[in-house]
């Protein structure tokens, strides 16, 4: 069966976004606390606000790659004309386990854990991007069904391909959520203390970016 969807390069975007964001925050701190230049501080905060507000647009424009998924009885074949590096064939006999996760209200993530010890992860949009796209939930359902059929055919001594619980459904995932929340509160309190003039401006920009 063939499906058209989009592979989202979520990690690549996140790394670039965080690096640029941290650089701008450091520049803002240097401007206010070392150089004592409110002008440079405001320019840095305006840059951060701009990054937050246009981040969603840049994310969709440069990090969403149209892709095709062909699912047979023995393999998953991915092809992408816009990014040939995504072209890959994953044979079911190479997979030890897999998991399906809801990363956010906008993304699904499917992770294949290979017998070699490596893993392959794809982030997919929950909703269609264009009218030509197939439903992502249907794509995942077909993958589940094909893997279930494959498991029924393998040797009875083998466990087949195991469906793992989602990461955030484990105790480690819960601990990570708590840590990220705590760090976010600490960073916000830190910004209020060290850059009080710009904190509310940054909070407004962040809130606006979430709405977008």
C-alpha cells in the first residue's frame, strides 16, 4: 500500500532553534549587564521575539519534507524527492521492536528499534498538509496491521516485532517532563531577576508564538 505524508525534521529544527535562541539570550545578558546598553538589549529581545513568531513558518517551510511510504508484507519503503537522504528501506526482519508516540497535538512519532542496536525515528503531522496527503493515523494503522501479520508468520520461538509503550508513558518520561517544567520555571525566574525590563516583553512574544 502507498501513502503520501510529510516527514518532519523535528530534531534538526530544534537544535538550530535552541542554538540561535541561546545565543540571543547571551547577547541580551551581555548587553544589559556588561556593556550596559539598553539599545542592544532591546535589539536582542526583538530578535528573540522575531525568532519565536516566525519559527512556525520557518519550521513548515524548511523542515517539512513530502514523502511516500510503501508498505509491503515484509518491509517499509520511504522515498522523498525533496530530500533523498530520507530514502530508506526497512525490512521487518531487521526490526526488534517499535513504538508510536504522540509528541504534541500536532505530531506523531514512530520509532523503529533495529536488531543492530540502532533506531530510526520519523515524525509525522497529525493533520493533512495538502489535499493530496493521506491520513497519518491510517498510515500508522496499516503499519501496525502489517507488522501484526508479519508476527503471525514468523517462527513461534521468536517474539516477532514487539510494540513498546510510548516514552512519556514510562517513569523516565514522567521524570523528564518534571525536569523540563522545573528548568523552564528556573529560567523564567532568572530572566525576571537579571533582565526585568525585558521579561514581560519576552513572555508576550513566547505566548504569541504558542498561539501561532
